[in-house]
C-alpha cells in the first residue's frame, strides 16, 4: 500500500478536524461558512474535500468562527 504524501496527510488532518468541528458545534457547512464570512464551498471542498486545499485566510476565518 502506498503511503500518503505530506500534502495528503495535511488535507486528511484538516478534513478530520473540520468534520469534528461540525459534529461538536452541531453546524452544517452553510452555518459555519456564514459565521466565518466565507462560502460553503470553502468548507465543503476546501476543508472537507480530499483534493482541494483551503487557503490560510479562510482557514483562519473558520477557526475564529469556531473559537479554536
């Protein structure tokens, strides 16, 4: 089995973290995006997706909205 690249490991970590935030907060992507002042696409594809990578600016917005 092929091991993950560093980028893939980071994307997987962020995806798992994002899913945990949604679960703990009881939010959906739309709610989190609204609270962060960004779009649901940034949550769904950028954070939770496996191929796209979220920008640092949007990641910070989402962290601030989730109080983490």
